[in-house]
C-alpha cells in the first residue's frame, strides 16, 4: 500500500460521527494495517476499501493495480518536458519492483514474469494514451509506442487468448484501439494463474524475434526502441526462470545486450 495525502470530506460520505472516527487516526501518512482493521470493523470490507482508496492507498498485491500505481509516475513525460531535457522514462514493473524495496508481502503465487507482462501491457496503454493526447508528430514518441506495441503483440498470443489487432502506423485511431486492448490484456493477465511455463513461452517468442530486427525497411530508431524493451524483457523473464539456478552465463550475455540497447543514438544492426 502507498500512503497518499490525508483525505477530506468524509462528513458527506459517512456522516459527521463516523468522519470524526476516521479523522482521529492522527497520522494519516502512516496509516497502519491495525488501523485499517478498525475501520474494517466499523465500515465493513467495502467501506475500508473506499477509505483506503480515497486516502490514495492501493492494493499492490493485485498486479493490475500495482502496474497502474507505478506507471502513473514511471512512463509518461509530456513532450514539452522531454524537449526541455527531462530524461525519458521506460516502465518495466517487475525489475522496478525489485529495485524499489517493497513494503508489502507478495502473494504466494507471485510471478516475476507475470508482473513484467502486466507492466508492459500497462506501459503500452499509457504510451497509447499519450499518443491520443499529444498527437503523432513526435518521431521518438511514435517509435516508442510502436516498440511497446510490437512487444505486446509478440507475447500476448502465446500467454493469453488475446491479440492486439492494430497496425503499427502511429495515428490517433490505432492509438485509441491499442489503448483499449492493452488495458483489457493487462486486466486479464493480472487475474491469470501464471505458470513458469508461460514465462518460458514468452521468452521463446521473444528470443526468436531475430528476423524482426533484420527487416531492412525498418528505421534504426524503431529497431533501437524494440531492443530497449526487448533486453528488459529478456532480463526479467530470464530472472523468473533462473530464480533457483545460477544464471551467471546468461547474465554476461544480457549485460552486453544492455550496453548495446542503451546506445540508442548510434544503434546499428
Ligand atoms: C507519485 C509518483 C510515483 C509513484 C506512484 C511511484 N514512483 Fe517510483 N519514483 C518516483 C520518483 C519521483 C522517483 C525518483 C526518481 C529519481 O530520483 O530519478 C522514483 C524512483 C523509483 C525507483 C528508483 C529509480 C529507478 O527508476 O530505478 C524505483 C525502482 C521506483 N521508483 C519504483 C516504483 C514502483 C515499483 C512503484 C509502484 C509500486 C513506484 N515507483 C511508484 C515517483 C513515483
């Protein structure tokens, strides 16, 4: 759960007396599980959900909710800000969940591969949203959207029954369609019972994407953007599969891939 600012206006929702009870929790920023239990006893589960949601607290065990929470700050930077020099952000839920020390217990069926996939579908949704909002005039944004679309299109059919039936031309219509489908895929994927076998299938689908990089007619920028998402994908899926083994060999291969993909301006096939 993430704390948010202290909420106001509970009088209207719950009446004066209950509102007073809620406000009595003296430090909203450090709202404790124990306090949530008290609210639960008074308001029932649905009421407690409402109170915590209004307080900006999210159920981070649900991968769809987690992805939505983190992507809000970790993918979209508006074009004027980017042009003013703000670094680009690239969202990848599984790895970022590891680097940001979490303060919740993962569900027992937690899967890194699943977190990665839900995160990528949500990243595609957000890039699509940005395209519908800011238009397709920025070649970099277009390429980033196309790369995210490429990645989700590669993996979705192998891990779920859904496919993103959108052509890769960056325009408002395609972006709106991708936005909708990407959200559905993220929701479905978060509910799935994800097995290691699915991580393996996803990894295989991506590892055999070599020919996609040899399409000569594709611009270098797009190749590089695909590679940028691809190396993160390989890293997380590999991590999921190797969790109980030593993965030193594949680590060094991945490290050199990372270096290659990070040099986007001079990315060469
Ligand atoms: C309200 C905005 C916001 C939300 C929501 C948010 N973050 Fe962050 N996050 C930030 C900011 C700001 C930084 C600092 C960036 C910097 O210093 O470069 C940061 C830094 C990080 C970093 C370290 C820097 C990096 O990119 O490796 C990680 C990892 C991270 N966040 C993961 C997460 C995860 C996982 C979630 C969801 C559970 C999340 N964040 C939700 C704003 C947010």
